[in-house]
C-alpha cells in the first residue's frame, strides 16, 4: 500500500462524496480510481454498465425495476 498525493480540493470532494455514499474517504477515492480505470479501458461503456458488470462479477443480484 502506498500514499497518493491529491489536490486539496479533490480531497474535499472525496470527503463530501464519501459522506453521501457511506464510505470512508479512502474507499471513495479507491472507487473513483477503479471506475475511472475501467472507463478508460472500456470507453464505449457507460458508468451504469460498468457498475452492472462489477455487480455481476461479484455475484451481486440487483432487482431490475424496469422489467415490469
């Protein structure tokens, strides 16, 4: 594990977002980094598609509310 230096404003945004998402600041930053890395590697996928694929990879079953 290492230390990553980020801009103070970005750190504050991560702190605010972590409160809303019920994550630690580190977990929020890690989430953003992971999603960003996946988005760069898969530029044709939307954020929602990436998250859906991550849920599937972790065997998380989320109800599809649009299939009514």
